[in-house]
């Protein structure tokens, strides 16, 4: 019997040996997908069998940006290497397909999906924007790169794609970090402390 992961790979025509670099987020300019495409062009020069999966809705308000991405893919001959899944409700299952989770954003708040990927023991390559540096320990649970820097993004992804043991180490540490810092129990405890501080300060 096929596993759920095997079925998803078949759905997207992924070969068993393909390495998948994946991200999750609606298609809009803040996600920096054009820089991922540029980095993919560099990665494909060095590695075969790498697919790039973007899980997120193509919004009507972002048609111009979507067309820009398609034009870039065509000019770099990467159409067969990128998979746009559209909106999905099975995010944990989609994350399970990824060998590396990538967040190429140029702007972020505190993206929940980064923590979800870490919880599933996925190594993360992310731009150091917004609250992302609070989520990821650089070099321990993931790798930071500057935003809008496809060369740095490609270098980090190539390193992890070539080193399965390092991927496994980062993924294992990532899950431990989530349990230590982002579990429900941890959140409840932090809120309790905050409420106590406010009450004891006499500001209520």
C-alpha cells in the first residue's frame, strides 16, 4: 500500500529520488519568490533532481506578480522544476514532502509555518527578517541568509541538499527548539508570567 507521502509525490509527479525544496505562503511580493527562482537557477547548475514546491494560493490581486514569476521561470527554463500547488488544507502532509523548508521573504511578522516545519524536523533556510531570528537558531536549527540575495540562498540550500546528515541534525534540533520554546505549555507559562508582572506592577 502506498503511504500518504508516496501518494502526494505521485500527485505532483515527483520521482522517488527527487530532493524537494519547499515553502508555504500565498503568492505575493513579500514572500520573495523571485529570489528563490534566481537561486534555483544557480542550484540547478550544480545539482540534478531538485524540485521547488510553492504551497499557496495565487490571489486575484497578485496576477501581475504571478505573471512576473512565470516569465522568470520561462526565461531561465525552470518551468519543469517548480511546482505551484495552489491553496492546500493538508499543510502538515505537504511539509512532510520537503527535504528543506525555505522562507525567502523580504518582509515577515512571525510566520507560524516556520515553527510548523521545525516541529516536523525540517531544516530551515530563511531570510533574517521580522521575528524569524527569534524562531530559528542560526547554524543550529537552520541557516539565515540576507533577504534579496539569491546567491546566499543558493549557497545555503546547496550545502544542505548535499549533506543529508547535516539536514537530519538541524531538523532534530529544530524540533527540540520548538518543544522548548513554542509548545502550548511554554506559551501558557509565558502569558502567566506576563499577567503576574502587570498585576504586581499595580498598573491595572
